[in-house]
C-alpha cells in the first residue's frame, strides 16, 4: 500500500468476494516464500496505531538506510489493524553480515515502534 498522508491511501486492495479474498491470502502467503528465496532476513512482527503506519514506515526506513545503506525492507501484513511484518535484508550479494548487525537493526526497528506506539 502506498500512503500520501496519515489516512490517505494511494493504492490498496479490498476483496469484494470469496474468490478475491482467497487470491489475496495466496499473495500474502507467498511473501514469506519469496523472501526466503531472496536469502536471510531479520524478521519483526510489530504493531503501531493504523494512523501511525505511514510515519512509522517513513521514519524507520530513513533510520535503517542511514545505518545500513544497502538495507532492503519488506513490510507487509495486516495494516488494517496496525500489525506489520517488517523484515530486513541486504541487497548486497553476500548477506553474511546481516546477523552481525541484528542487534542494531532490532534497536532501530523497536525504538521506532515505541516512538509511534
């Protein structure tokens, strides 16, 4: 989903029937498999108020990119109730350093969650 401001969503999908609901769940379930194929990641299951999601995403990404320029963020989940799967990986070919930085990555993510909770 893309956001313009606190409550102005630019792009999103709402299932209109059971078939569409099932398709959306298939896409959601494929996210984990797709990310697994991409390599290791640091996973977070976080929650902030729905009104804070756009600011959280912006601030957390800015902080992570300042510390780790090659970071890649995969955020998906249950935005309607404020819950996100917020997973971090690196775009460089060798992810070997990813877990060496896990404590710093976690501190940035959870400090940002706390800021917007």
